[in-house]
């Protein structure tokens, strides 16, 4: 039994808070002015260097301001008011706004009709016919599709529901707005496919909110993160409440136990991103997300952009509810990816999307350093009722193929593999960059990471590797980045952080070559 406690209150000195507030206000004003100037300069640079032609508009998705004065402005592209899916890019500028480079796709000038001859109803029916889900619901919008193709007018239909096991699922289906054919399709619900999670975190402190005579799992410190008891599909799903602010009993006999793990997981993920990278919440806007625990009797967990929320299944006879710490960090990191690189959930970019969540979910676990969930490079080992990290796990990073499906090394076939398994080369790269090749025991788990080219790799440490990956994701990767592009993005990130001739850059190059990405 692992009983869980929930209570934390912090009071501060009023005069110190006022002084800090004044300083923060001035700093915020300076930051806002610099951000506005960088965006203005980036718009000019985009017109000259990113193929922004007549009829196209730019929407700022994210801006990264370096201490050196350099800036990186991420744009989504529009065409006559319609989103151009796959047309996103990042403008990189030196101090003062001088153009440096562009990451992402530079489109040749194009002209398209923006009136659909295929109706939204017909497109929705076509999309629903190729997606087999229970309790289907569909939304649609008209877009310009430019993912691995010439720009084409299309209906983007988001078909959502539940799969055969009862897990939430969904697909974006792109239907030609002029010919009615299915042009492309990828998942709209991002999952950690595998077998479950458990009530694992032990006695932890939780930030909660008092409402009258009861307490709610609503975090007042971290943007109002809220944890709900029941499925998202129920519009009246209740927030977890408790009379004495002492939650759960460490067992699935109390529904609140899984709620404790979920609420703790989102708090630790928030703190990891905030204290490691200065990121203020998943979307970097200070706003919290929702967690829906006991979403159904299925062995999975998922992140959904449409609800800005996590959904956790209850597992089965061999697994616990899927609220383990690295699973929680994995799901919320999908949200970070969607607000930054926006890696398309298909092909190699989809594998990189999954790997980024594995990488950051693993780092959340290391950041939390919870004795009940000892940090490791194994994904989801705590979900099993029969705990054995040597044999029971969703994925592992030192040799991904040990799960029976993931790839250790990149090949031309990688783009055709399910995204949960094409993530393998990037996970393998991150482990090699962090810990090096060969046999090693870490926190009681034996690892033995091979290389695909027979080389010997010396690791540079997980913290350094994570800093490089995060900057690559948030500054250089775009929706269509493939493995070759990820290598370039990581080299650029390491160069920014440590210098072009640094040992870190050399290690990044060697680790990518070690998984056959050259």
C-alpha cells in the first residue's frame, strides 16, 4: 500500500512581492518590446527568404529570444485566410534582426481557388467512411494541404471516437475539396501505446484549491491544472473533491489514488519545463491543462490538442490505471510539440513526435526523482501489476528493438513504420548521447546499447542532451522535419549552446551516425 497525502500552502512577504512585481513588470515590458521588434523584422525577412508570395499571410506561433540578442520566430502560413498545413517555418535572426536562415519549407509562389466544389457534408461522409471508430464525431475546416505535396485545397476532417478497446482515438482525414478523394490521413490523438500504468508515486504533496468546505484537484500555482474523475465524453465530469485534503489510499480501491498520480504528474511536468527551460506551461502561456482519469477500461493514455487535455485509461487485469509519471510527461510533451515544432503525426516526423515525448517524459521522471518511481531509460515500466523493468515496459531507449517492434537504426523503411516504433532511432540516439554505448547499470537496471555502425560512443550526460533536444525542437524543427532534418536541428542547437567546435557538437554528430542518420 502506498498512501498519498495532498496539501501544500505557500505564503510570501508582501513588501518583497511588491518589489518583485515592479521588477517583473519592467522586465516583462522590455521582453514584450524586444519580441515585437523581432516579429516585425522576421516578417520582413520572411517575405524575402521563405517564399511568402501574393495571397499568403503569416501567423506567429512562437518566438524564442536568446540572451545573445538573436531571435527565432515561428510562423504558420495562410493563403487567402486559409491555414496552409505543412507551410510552417522558422526565421532565424542575429541581434538587430539581420537575417541568418530559415528552417522549414519554402514554398514556390502558387495560385489556388479557395471555393470548394465538394461540400463539407460530402467530405465529412468520405472521411468517416475510412475511419472505423465507435461513437464517431467529426468537425471540419477548409485548408490548403502542403505536406509532402504541391499546395492543394482540401477539407480537413477530424474524426474522433473510441477504438475497439474503448480508448479515445481520432484521425485527421484530408479530402480534396475539388475532387472528393482522400489525399492524406494521420492520427489526431497522440498516444503512448502499450500496457498501462499504476498508482506508483507514494506519499506526495499536491497543490489544491479550497472551495467552500471541500478541496478540489485544481492547482492554483500552475495555471489551474485540473484533474477530473471520469471520461471526457461526459460534459458534466466532476473534478476530484475531498473533505480533508488527504487524497487516495495508494490502491485502485479508491478512485482518487489514480487522481493523485495524474495531478502529481502534471505538476512535475510543469515544473520540469519551467525550471529547466523557463517554459511557463505546456503552451508557454501560463495556462493549465485538464486530466481525465478513469476515462474507460482500456490500456492506454493520450493527449488531445482539441481539448488541451490528457485522458487516462484504467488498464486491465495485468496493468494499473495509466497514470505513471513518465507516461504523464510523455502525453503532456505532445502538447509542447504541438505548440512548437508541430511535428506531423505521420511518417518520420510522427516518429520524431513520439520520440520527443519519450525523451521529455523520461526527463520528467529524472527531474522528479521519486523513490517510488526510480528514474530510468525505460518507458512505462510502472504500469504493470507485476513490476519488472527488465521485461515489462512499453518502450526502452538503450536498445529500442527489445520491445519486439521498434527500430534501433534509421533506414529508408523508417517512414513506413508505425510512429510508435519509428521513434526508435531517435530514442536510441538520445540514450547514446546521454550515456554512451556498451553495457552499463543505472539505478539498478542493466543497459547495453549497441551502435549501428560499430562505433563506440561516449555520453555527454542526460541534462546536456535534453537541453540540445529541447532547443532543436523549439527553435529548428518544423511540422515536416524528418530524421535528416532532426540531425541538422540538433547540430544547430548544440552549436548555439556550446559552440561549433565543441565536444558536444562532435558528440551529437557521432550519436546520430551511430543510429545510421548521416
